[in-house]
């Protein structure tokens, strides 16, 4: 029976239970594939959905989350995975046929301003599709890496493998009167987190998020964890995590920790609590999140000191316009060389 593929400009056109059933049944389904995460992206960002759905006899057997996004420095658009998070195409059955159908359909879901499609994944198991991507005109890229920590060992072993500065920070943190509060995921708590995050993003010139994005995430409260450090009764930082039960991974997503609270060691204490919680609840991996593959970068060094190992995030890219794509690649390369020369 043939696989039918169609594009939708809103996740809400697909039955929620059917979509999430694909995510739960597919071997590579992740929390970022879930209906609720994608709806939060739709309602809380200016990215335009162009999701692909594969079906047989009217029942979804594969999904490919895609968003239309503006280019970085040039007036063009790209078909990208959700951000934050990353999600490649997944299937529950007839994998090769579903994947081929998805990759063939990609160039048809954008207009003339769309120059490329990029697929980011956080699971190394997606490497099984490398040849299939290549055969369909995709080139592999290395954009960033995730920092993964195996938490199947006991806590003392994990702590012993951390950098001495992390162990000292944890010891110092335990010398103060503190508690970590596992917050209820409500519109009030997520709105408060957005306020904290916004002040941090202003400081580090990070990505912009909207309050609506976090309010929408309350629909998947059972797959989120919001941890706040309190010292002497005052709040000293909050982190947001996603719970990816299917991949047995606890993902650190975002931080609402201001520079003024660094002296209380909030990062170390909150990550310690999260790791121990993950161990107690059967998770195997703690993902500290991504950064550039540059050991000189401060974020790279910070995460590495927790004992986490940098693992390249798999990425593939293809052009959607045979005319514009070569010119865009050339202009992008020139701009990158210029930026590199300015930074040295």
C-alpha cells in the first residue's frame, strides 16, 4: 500500500493523539517531535509551520516537523527544524519508503524565496540515514555538539569525574542553607521563568523567546521540569528541563540564572539535583545542551567541566533552489570568512 505525504501549515490540522502515537512508536521519536512542543513553537514564535505527514490508509505512519524561517544575514528563507530542540523525520513502518517520500517532498513546500532545508538531530542513531540523505542531495555538516553525561553510574563516581572546580563549587554550595524546589508547571511559574530568562538573554545577547511559547508549554507539563534554587529564602536561579522518556534522556534546555546569583553556585546545585532525580527515575543520559565545537569557547569549557562528553550533533543540508542555492552558499562562505578575519 502506497505512502501518501502531505504538508500542513499548522499542527492543529492533525489529530493530536495520532501524531503523538507516531512519536511514541517510532524508534527515534523525541520530546521535540511531540504535538505540544510544536504547537508551542507555532503559537509562541514567528516561525511558519510546513510540517510533513506520511500516512497509509489515512493513518499517520511518519512525521517530519519543519518550520519556515528567515535567513541569518541575507533576505532568504530556510526550512529548519524546531528551535529550541531538533527533530528529524521519523517513521513507525516502511521506513525507507516514508523517508524517501519526505525527502522528495521537501522542495515542494516552499516558494521561490526558500533556498535550503536543514535537518538537525540530537541522536546519533540518525546516522543510519546518512546515505539516504546523501542520495537525495543533502550534504553532512558539523554545526555544533551536544554535551552528554552518562548517569547510569552512581552520583559519587559522576562527581569524581568532574573538573575539580565543579566539585569545589558543589561543596561550597552545600555549605549554605539551600533547597531546590521542583516547581509545578503552571502559567504563573512559566511566566515567571520567562521574566528570569529574558534578563539572562539580554546579558548574553541570546535567542529571543516569547512569553506565549512558555505559556503554551504548560500543555506538556508532565514532560517538563522547572527547578528553582532558594538560598536563605531567596530565589537564586531556575532551570528548565525536558523529559524525553522514549530516549531515556533528561535535557537541560534553558537557564534563568543571573550573574548576581553566581556566588550561590546555582548551576552546580541545580544540575546536581536534576542528575540525581534522573537517576532515581530511570534516565540514562543527561544532556547539557549544545554549543559550538570549539574548546576555546567559554560555554564549551563550562559544560565539559561537569564531566559531559561533546558529541557532534548530526546535521544535513540541501538546496531547494538550483539557481539561488549556489549563489547563497558562495555569499555565505564569503561572509563567514570575513567574520572570521574580523575575530582574529
